C-alpha cells in the first residue's frame, strides 16, 4: 500500500510538472514573434525589383507584444522593409479599440509605405469606413477592389492590388472574389507583375484562374492548433484539417503566401503555432 501511494504521489507530481512546463511553453510561444523568410523568384519580376523586401502583417486582432507593441514595432524596423502589407483583421470585433490598433501604424509610418485590405473583422464592426479613414490619415494605401502602381522611376513597375473581404457582399464568396479581382486590376495595362492582397486563402483557385502572380493572405490563424507533421487543425472557411494555413502554395504560375498571423480572436491561445511576421524578398530571374 505504501509503495502504491508513493507511486501515485510521484505520478501526480510528474503530471503537475508537465502541466507547468507545457503552460510555460504555451505562454512563451504565444507572446514571442517569429519571423519567416520567403524568397519569390520569377522572370516576370522587373530587375529593379530584385531584392525588393515585403513585410506582411496579418490577423493582428488588437494583440499586444510588449508595451505599446514595442516588440512588434522593433522587429519590423529591424527587417528594413521596402513596403508593409496588412492583410486584414487588423482590429478585433470582440474588443474593438481602433486607437490602440493604430499605434502600430503610427510608429511604423515612416519606415515604409503601408498597403492594407480589410478582413472579416473590419467588416463586421460596421465601422469600416471610419477604420479606412483613420488608416488613410496616416498615409496607408487602403485598397478596396483597386490597385496602385509601384514605379521605380526607370520605367519598371509592379501592380499591387487589394480586395475587400467577401463579408462586405451578399454575393457568393467565389463570385465576389472573381468580380473584385477583375475590378481591382481593370486599369492595369500591359503584362505587368501583379501582387494581390486578399484576406482569404481558401479562394486560391480563383487567384490562379485570374493569373495573379503573387498573393498575400491570412485569415486561417495557422489552423490555431498545429499538429506536427500534419498541419493546422481548423480554419474558418476551410473546416477541419485545412489546406491553406501557412507557407507558400504554388500552382500554374501563381504563388500564395499564407501568414499564420499574429493575434487571436475567440480562441485565446495557439498551440505549436507561433505568431508570425513574414518577410518576402522578390528575386528577378531575368537574364
């Protein structure tokens, strides 16, 4: 009996130690920002955009990394981007605090030009125009089914387009995305390299069909819980064991970069799924 009690006590102690260590791991993982470096190479990228550096921030959800988001701000500054993309869910509808969210942009507005598209959380606040107006006041390029030309001044250009989240429309999601992309690039002339900011990765086949060169997306939160060797567990719009939760996906000349994002919404923690800043470097393979 004594031996049995000792074994039981040891088992309880080991279980408590395991829970404590796992809890510490989760805290550290959820509050530390990882950086993922990606290279996109194409002979369609103009030579003057060789080594052009893009920092992608997605699904921030009003998160906090250090006092006044100092950790995130310093991380982005250290990466020396040429442009910064925000691919939706900059705010969180469940704890909507626009002034707090804008602090990130305020502190980074002089680092590089910002480009922004809405996610479903911006749309669901019913305060979308106010959000856009505030971002625009800080010099952010808010892309609402439109594109802008980034010109190096030597005649070489790329087009950066962005579409509003499908929650803004009563159309079927696929049909909406098709129409929005067509509108966004309607005025883009010639065979120019096209980059699209779109919150939803599950529409990858539409991006391929529309022959977009490079897409930046988020929304899936990395599947929230990631199973080693398998991937994400669950993502909105994709369900269980989703396909598009992270990394780069390529098909028929289209590449899509999916960010695991930085923040959380209804589910407060990530498991094996560190918050992520993505750095994409364009590489021209023109000979």
